[in-house]
């Protein structure tokens, strides 16, 4: 289970126990039983939500790995006024191609770094809480953007975006840290979205509607400079 979930899970179970015990003691045992029947499943669901399963990360140097579980809800370029332009604070080419992954409350919400490299930018921006499946969420919602640079200089951007229910973005990564492809770097609590920005001209290997698995699904391939 993700470490960020331990306190929340404990609160759910403790709350369920206290409510059921209070009603059983001061109302009647039936009321306590009904309270437990309602609150205990919520506590069990919290354990399910914060699950953090192991993943088989592809050992392919050119692969860009999906950073989140969910469904691909957008693939497009920011070129020629397109909707896929990256947030300006990441310093990426406006013509970058965006791949968006929407997570519902039943998906694993632990996020992973898409390529091996050094984090050279981490930028948090407060914002609104539109439904994360809407395109305007990329621009207006609360977000935390990161840029990772491979050893050959290629930069990939990825952005954690809060959603209608999600109110807490957790990013463990800091500028200057090195990460392996598929390594965990954070989590978004409850329904939300993660955008990935590929360099201009890179063709994504996924389509809208595809189901994605964090740490396993390859969303694009970018050959390393000098590779044959």
C-alpha cells in the first residue's frame, strides 16, 4: 500500500469503529450494527484505493512508460494552435504532443516516472477542480508539472492534475534527483489525471480509449541519440 495512505486508512477504520461503538452503546446494538455495515466497506475501500502493486517495467531504453493507470482521454499536438500545448512553466516546445490518462476512483493512483533521467524542473500551480476528463483541466486545474531529462538531452514533461474529487497532489520528486523509468514519484488522491508531453514529431503508440497501466504501458518510443 502507498505510504501516503496509511493515515487515511487508519482514520477510516478508527472512525468506523468509534461510530459503530457509540451507537451500539448509547442507542442500541442494531444501530451499531447498521453503522458498521455502512462504514466498514468504506474503510476496506480505502485500502483498495491506496494499493500499490508491483509492475513489470519494460527494460527498453527508448520507451516512454505510462505514468498512471487509467484510460487515454486525449492524444494531440500543441502545434498550429492545437489543444495539446504544455504548461508554460515547464519550458517545453509548444508543439509537443500531449497524451492524457484519466484515473477514476477505482484505478491505482500511484504515479511513475515515464523515462530514466534527471528531474530538472518541478513546478506547482494552484487552480480549480474541474472534472479531470475535461480538456480545460490541463490549463485551469491545480497541477504539479515535472520535466525529466534523459542522459542524451531529450526532455519529457509530465503533469499531475487534480480533478473534481481529487484535492491532494503528492509529488515526492525534487529537482536534481535521478529516477529510473517506471519508478514511483507520487500519488494523486481520488479521481484525477496525468498528462505526458512528448517532443514534437514523436508519434504516440496509444489512442484515445486505450486502457493504460502505470509502469508497463509504452506510450511512445524515442531512440537514444547515437543509438544504432
